[in-house]
C-alpha cells in the first residue's frame, strides 16, 4: 500500500480550514462576550425596574398632575364617545400611559 500523496494545495486547504475554525472560534467568543454583556445590562435593568423607588423632591406633585390631566381627558372620552369596546380601549390605554409616565418619573436617576 502506498502512502497518500499530499500536495501543496491540499496542505494549503488544511491550513486554510484551521485558520477559518480559529477565526470562527474568535467570532463565537465575541458573540458570547456580547451576549454576557447584554445579559448583564438586562439584569441591571430588571434590578432597577423591580425595585421600589420612593418619591423624591417634586415627584409626588408630578404624579398628581399627570393623574389629574389624564382624569380630565378620560372624562372627555367618556362624555364624547359612545360606550363601546373602542372607548374601553381608549380609557385602558390612557391608564397605561399614565402608569408608564409615572414609572418614568419614579425610575429617573
């Protein structure tokens, strides 16, 4: 049985394949590092968002103003539109908007 003949092009192909694998491994490591960084940011955001933030200077007044303005608008919606699914959705989304606005106020750093 004779030994397989390894040509220069075969040797170069093997070398190229190894270089590609190494480069792919580096790319995967960067992706994992990026994913870990993203996970860390997500965990920090979760910690911040699910922590009680007592009102600071002026925030309570801003909450009340936000609620009062939304209440005025909700009353207008109730008077100007017929009772319907659409009216209910409008009021629900207004409540949701106030909730998110208050969350923005409470979470400010």
